[in-house]
C-alpha cells in the first residue's frame, strides 16, 4: 500500500517537474522527459505489469493536460513500460548503466513514434532537422537528468520495500 502511495507521488512530482521546472530550464526549447525516466525505472524494477500501469498513468497525465487525442500518449507510455518490464529479470539495483541504456532507447522510441504519428503523417518530412534539433538533444538532456533522478527513485523504492518487509532501517 505504501509503495502505491509513493508511486502516486513520484508520478505526480515527475509530471510537475517536467511541466514546470524543466520547462523553465529548457535548452533551445528542449526539456528532459521525466515521465519516461519514471516509466522505465518502474518497469525495470518491478516488471512488465507495473511498467504498463505506470506508463499508462504517466501517459494519461500527458493526454489530459497536453494531448489532442485522449489515449495517444497513454498507449505509447504503456508500451514503453511493458517493453522495459521484460528486463526485470536482469535487474541489479546498484548498476546504473543498464537503466541509462534503457532510458536512452525508450526516449528515442518515444520521440521517433511521436515524430512518425504526429508529424510525418501530416506531411512534415524534414526528418534530419527533427533528429538534430529535437530527438538527440532531448535524449542527451534526459540521460543527464537520469543520473540524478534514478538514484532518488531507487532510494524511495528501497525504503518502501524495506517497510513492506518489516525492516525499519532505511538503506
């Protein structure tokens, strides 16, 4: 139960950070995708089902506040959470390299999917411009922010797991 409350606040804080603070700290109109970090982290830590639920909730927040079609971002984030849940079996908490690679790949997949479905189908064919000016800078910025956010998410989840098991120590 406490893990679900922590999850709710992590998603809410991630959404608020992504839409307020990091919009103010953008570089050339590019801001990091905090909700991708959260979706990938939870899918990676807790498996496919949790990744899908977290992805759906993150996507619904984006749909409700910023989407033109209800369910588009929810579906994209849901698939990203499910894809990262596959890697749960090789989850090692203290290693940050695999989560960085997964977040990089997921952010690329998210950006490319959004480009294809939101721009390419509307006859905006300047793919090189989109890659150089939007996708690559967003990936770099997201990876940079991941180095600071992922350990915080990991620490929150460790403490929630310890409380659920009955350990009163916070590692």
